[in-house]
């Protein structure tokens, strides 16, 4: 009986499920590779970028990850370096068939290479992959020619894929031309590092982008410090967009815009009859952000009493609605922002030091406009293009630009946007802004 049990098929031939994670912005590549691997009895998880791949890896614990040569949200080298530390048992293979893992290849590497070769043999898109597995043939040259005729999209893409944001990778990757780039293509170095929400190629703007990319995929609390109008909320939105929580809610609340008497109920929610006027219960902003991101703007304006209640939530992840005795468990990532120096406020007792240290685990500083005036032209073009959707304004002459360059911009990028909007109104039907249309002073209101 013991021998029969030992030789039973249920105990000797059972195959453990194998999971592969495909990280690529190319939906067509993911679909084709997923189809092949599924035929080889793999379970397949897909991710459009690095942040989503990180979340899928935490959930599925795959044996193998196939990663594209470019990710739309994270620097590939940094992502792989941190991924290997967090998931040392995952065999990581790039889409050209090479390994990015310093150890021995995983036991399923031959099947992964077979699947990649199969996908390459049926591939007609050149812009997303280098020649795979060392096979350099006439097909590579024909695909490269096709990519030069239409550099942003391959011939087999659907209309949905052609119009999807981030569907086509940049031609400049990590300081050198991508193998799919057409000869003569010139792209600004560092442009691939900048997140779309930020405009400019100055060192301080690129530094903000790098810090955003490094921390976005984590659940680490982030504190954004910077002067008013410098783009703190844009940075917070980018952190959410590039995170594994991007499918959930991004909930923002301005702590300075809500009266102190109502701020607690706004944050934590309240039950019916909890206070005068509370005719029905209401979910607070924190609970509304469950699974997503909570953005606390102007956190430095939060009253000390409420800071203590927020601290308790940050520590244990539980909240109590106003007028309720029960607690609710909520999973949110907290991003806070302020134009005030919180570290200095803690010394004077105006901000709780224990809350500060829990919020400022990772600090991002948005620069004042005066610190990156070399980006002025790019910012002007960006705002004119944005306004061009509703008005006829398309250009600005040199006299107007000279005035803009000479201004000290106390209201930062937001002031620039307001100045240009006011100038467009004053220009009327004219398509070119001149010095006569530029007025300063009211943009900070």
C-alpha cells in the first residue's frame, strides 16, 4: 500500500504552477508573449510599466520576469537594480533574451527564450525591440527601414494603440540612441528622465523627476516642499500615476482652505447627528482614498489638535469617524505638501515633530521659478499650446519674452501661467503676444 501511494500520479507528476510577469508598454508584445507562455502552461501577469510590475511581483511572486528595453515610468537600470534586491529569486530576462541577473539563469530559462524567439519570428514592429537572441538578419533591416518611415508607430498597431499615451518609447534611452531610432534623430539628453507633468530640462527639474521615479513605486510617505505655485500638486499626481495604486483614487485636500471646525469631519468623516447640521453620515477624505493616495496640501496649516489625530492614523492605519466609537482600517499612501519649512516649525512647536518625521520619510523639493529660468521658453511654449485649444494665440514675440526674462517671478510657474493667460485675453484676436500685452502684479491672486 505504501509503495502504491508513493508512485501515485497525484504525488509524483503534479506540476506546480509557474508564473511569468511581462513588463512592457507595448500591449501587442505583451499579448503575443502571453499567448505563447500560456500555451506552455504558464500563468502570466502583465504590467504596463515598472511601478505596476513591482505591484504584480509583490502579489504573484513570479518565477520569471520578462522586461522590455524601455519602461514609460521608471528608469530601467534603477528599476532592475532595486527589483533584484527586493525579489532575488525572480529570474529577470530582458526582451532581447539576455539576463539582467548576475546569478545563474533560472530553471525555466529555455522556455522563456523559446517564447521570445517565437514572438520575434512573428514580430513586424521594429521600434520596441532590439534584435533578439543574437539573430541579426534581413528582417531586422526591413523593420528598421519601416520604423524610419514612421518613427513613432509600427505598421501592425491598432488605432487604439497609436493614440494611447506612452505607447511609443522615446528615441533616447540612458544617454545613447535606441537601436530602433532613425539615423539623424536628435533628442535632448535627460528628456527620458523627466516626468510628463514637469516642463523643463534644467538640472533641478530633472532632479525632481529622478526622485519621483525612485520613490513612486513604493508606499513610502513623501513630503513635498516648495514655494507657492511651484508645482507641488503636479508632483503628487505624478507619484500617484507612477505607483501601483494608480488604478485607485487620488484624493486631495487643502488643509488651509477648510475651517478648523470642519477639517476633522472632512478628513475622517462623521456619523449622522455628530454635530449641528450633520443630517446624514459621510465618508471622509481619508476613507475615500482607500487603496489609493491621499494628498494633504498645505499640511503646515493643520491645527495641532488635528495633527495628533492624523498621527494616530499614520501609525496604525485606523480612523474613527466623528461621532462614532468604531474604528475603520484604511490603506492609503500619504503624500503631504507645504510651502513652509516644517523642520523649523517643529523647533518652535508649531508642528508636531513626531508627525513630521513620519511624513518626511522621503523629501522632494520643487524649485522656485528663479532657480530654473533657463526653462522659461519651454514653459511659455507649453502654456501657449495649452491655451491654443481655446484661443487663437500661438506665438510670442521677442519684446514680450524680454519682459518675461527680466521678471523675478515671486508667484513662480503659476504666476507665469496667469500672466500669459491675461496677455492672451488682452491680445484679443491677435495671434502673437507682444510686450503691450504683458502685465505683472495680479498673477499671484
